[in-house]
């Protein structure tokens, strides 16, 4: 068994992201030690801990799905046990790290009172839930990495918004017991599902059609797809592409845009999001944080457009660029048109998310208008789309998107600093900075697109 | 020890409304080299996946070494080598790491053999798997499948991307495996010339149905091309029993027939007052004729 464990560990250590994660973890611990030298409040700790949990969850899920979905996983003798043992060991290391850090955070005299009555097991149970969520994204959603960052940011914001309520919930014995039981069941189901992954299941979208229940599920999914397509009239639009593509810029950009596709059109998504945000807003009101949802314009808008663009681009895949670049246009024309299409896609996503946020900020509850909210956060967030677009297009050629996340995180941190700039009377500084940064990254990216190999 | 290594009884498999395999009955005996032949989409890969327990048949049973293919034990798996059509290895690992990773799971791993093959096929141990060309990847997958000297080797289009030299080495390796009477090889390929060199048995699959299953010699012995020449005029239609394909040109006709023997030839000559010229067919000709109907 030790020989097999060693071989499995090597599948991790041979990956560059593993060492990146180790380095990031070290930086994280260092930053934490610095911030928590005199102790750290429990809610800050929870928010702080959610980031490594999300990232490690999604990376581990992704790694295991690669290992378990190959046909070899079903044919190599005693394959599952060493792989699951190593994965469990890594999860254990993350848990131990978070427990040690929690112990360190609660030791400061200034925060000792706040930590009293906070259940460590409760924190662990909720951390486990978040880990499972991100793990399942990584395991079953091919473009999980694009979803992990918004999830962690949203979780972080949610915790911050109602910290006292959440911490009391996390410390309630029956709730913790229930969460632990649910986590155990979910872990068992996830591991079982993953062990049954193979090429065939991937090909048939994880459904074994020989099972009648799966056939029904597939039929339902087909009906649902038909319903949404009918609603969106996407099919009609795809059929309406002029062949050959028109010589004008608009037709050519539209050609690339249609290649991205959208599950739901903005006109359909906006009302759904308005209702969702109202429900969340109502929930926040109940915990005394009524204005939290509109405050999230910068984060939700940017992460939404960023993940939307990354998902589309990664879905298109590197191979498809070989086809795209063979279209009967010059390379710079293709790059320019593809870029415009992607930028429009990002902006569409941004408007789809921020319009409902504005509506909720203005009509915090249906039929109860407030004074018009300030447009500055929206301006900042819109300006941030330009460097984000540059970053997305820069990292298309890289197999790993860690760089994109780091850059995205920097932009989002800058957005969070916007209120302070407003207080200093410099509201225009941030949009101008974004504009300059955006132009530089786009120019750099454009040059790379023109020169990169399409192997 | 049973002589049947792999057995499929009444195996059917459908994807949505498409029936890919239709009640397949197949039995592969120990020590045979079986060539699985069929057009694209005939169901070759699905048949192999069902046989290996990678796919669950809608009906019927598949067994390997007497065990249910869907629930193979670790011991049975250690006796199987498989190269899938779509090779998915870990892109980020190096060739030597990939081999070491596989070796760790097999008690009977032959380091000398793998080292020999790596050298013969000119793979660089320090190359990353993700950087390998299609052909190099196929070579590596073959090494991984051969490394534990399996009793049953299943290869789905193994030589498609290999260069002629590597194909020759690969076929030599298959022949070497096949020379050990306790080893069995099932080989799916479009390259009929490869099959002619190594296969002892042929399974011909057409639209999910087995058209022929038997020895290569019997197939070649029974399927012939017959040229009939007469002084008069031959009928336009010659749908005779056993005729796979025919072409009639006034006073001569070209028939591809199965089950050809001296009696049938004499009867043909008598019925059409013609002279018959019999020609042997190679596997590729037989394949083309079978699929022409």
C-alpha cells in the first residue's frame, strides 16, 4: 500500500498548482499570523478561512475527477483506496491548519470574550459544508475554477453581513449535529459518485442510460432545455446566421457571440435575479443588514462577468481556436472581432447582474422606492470590466487560471477600497486607474494573441 | 483453469434511441489473438467497453476470467491490459513518473520490458505527457498496458497513430505475447494488414451485429471471388445463397461468395453454362465486400 500511496502522492507533487497552493498557503498563514498577532474576531476568522477552503476544495475535486473519470481507474487493481486515502490526508491537513489557526486567533486577550461560546466543531462543520460545495464544483463541473472564486467571495460576504447570527447558528448544538450528519451523508454520496465516474459516464453527462431513473432525468433535462430554448429563441437566432458570414464588422462579431451562447438571455435572467436578490435582501433585513446586497455591486458584478467570460472561453477550448483562426479573415481581424464579442459577453453578464442590484437598491422591497442610489459604485465596477477583460484574454493561453484569479482578486480589492477614495473626494481616481490598467493589459494581450502558437 | 477468457451472452447496449449493440454473443478462448473489425460507428469500442465492464449493457451478461465484468475483482484487473481509443493520461506528469505510477499498482510489473519498450519506441523519460504527440502518447499507453504482462490484452485502435517502425515493433510485441499460449489479445483496428499479420480469429461487426466470428483461415478459405464467363448472356440479378456482392457485365460476372467449396463451383458452372475462375481474397477485400451489401 505504501508504494501505491507514494505513487498517488506523486500525481499531486508533479503538478505545478500543488506547489502554487503550498506557496499561497504559506503566504496565507504568514498574513494571518501578522493580522492575528493580537487575536482575531471570529467572523473575520470565518471569512479568512473560507478562501483556502474553497480553493483547496475545488482543486482537490478537480484532481480527483481527472483520476477517477479515466477508464483506467476501473481497470487498475485497488485503484480507489490509495487515491481516497491521500485525498483524505490532504483534507485532514487543511482541517488541522484551520484548527491551529483558530486556536491562535482566539488567544488574544482583546478577542477572547468574542470567542467565548463559539463552537469550534460548529465552525468546522460549516467549513466542511463549504469545502464539499467547492469540491463538488471541482469534481463534477468542468469549469469549476470559474465558479469557485465567486462562491468563496459570496460566502465571505454572507458571513460578514450577518456574522453574529451565523456564529450563533454555528454554535447551536442541534444545528451543528444536523450539519455534521448532512455533511457525512453528502461526503459518502460524493465519494461514491466519484468512484463510479468513468469515460462513459462523462460521455453521457454522468448518466447511465440503462437505469430507467436516469432515462427519465435525461428526458426531463431535454424538455427543460427545449423550454428554455423556445423561450430564448436561441435556435432561431442560430439558424438566422447568414452564410457566408457578412463582410461587415457587426455580422462577424455576432458570429463569435453566437458561438459563446447563453443558457438564459439577459431579459429572462434579470427578473429571476431581481426576485432572488429581493429574497436575499429580505433575509439580510431580518438579521439587521438591510443594505448589504446593494453594497455588493462591485464584487458580484465583477465576479459574475469574470466567471461568465472564463466559463465561455474555457468551454470553447484551446482546440477550437485552431478552427476559429482558420476562418477566412486575417488573424488580427479574427482576434479583434473575437475580443469584441467576448467583451460584449462580459458586459452583458455585468448588466444582467447589476441591473437587478440597482433595482433592489432603489426598491429595497417591491413597491417601496428609496432615493436613487449613488451611481459611483456602478461606475467603478463597470470601469473594472476593462482590466478584467484584459486579464481574461491574457490568461486564455495558460492552462492554469491562477494568474487570472490573482489579478481578479487585485481588481476586486481595489473596488472594495473605492468607498475610502470617495470619502477622500477622489471618486474618479479608481475608474481612471482601471482605464489605464485595462488599456495596458488589453494591448499586451492583443500582441500575445497575434503571436501565440495554436498547438 | 477455464479456457474461455471473455464471454458475452446476449449483450445489447443503447444510447438514447440508438441501439449500438444488438444481442451480441461472443466467446474468446485463451491464447487467441482476436481481430475486431468493423466500420466507424459499428460498435467496436462499445463492445470492448461492455466486455471490460466500463459500460453496463442494457441486457445480457459479460464475463472476464469467469467474473462479472461490471464487478471485476482486483485480481482479475491485474490480469488485464487495456489501451482505450481516447487516451487520457495525466498531462502534467513525466513519462517515467507515469510508468512508476502504474507500476505501483501491479505486483507483476516488468521494469525491464517497459525500459526496453521506452528505448525502442524512442520515448524520452523526462518528457511531460501533455507535450507528447498523438503517436508518442499511444506508445506510452501501450507500454502501460503491456508493462504488467497481462493475460488478456484489449487494444482499441492501438496502432492508428503509430509510425510504420513503431507499428512493426508493436506488432512484434503482440506476436510475442500471442506466442505464449496462456495470453489472449483482442485487437480492434481498421488496419486489416496488421490483423492479417497477427490475428488468429476475426470478429466482424456490422451495425451492432456480429457478421462473422471464427478463425482467420476459415474466413479466408470460405470467402472467395469467383469470375464466371459464358458464351451467352448472364442474368442481371444473381442473388444466390452465400453471395455477398456481385457485378454482372453481359457474358461475365464477378461474385464474392461465402461458403465456397468445389461442389458449389461445379453447380455454378453447370447452372450458367459458364467457366468459373476462383480467386483468393485478402482480409481487406472481404471486409469491403461484406460491408458493400
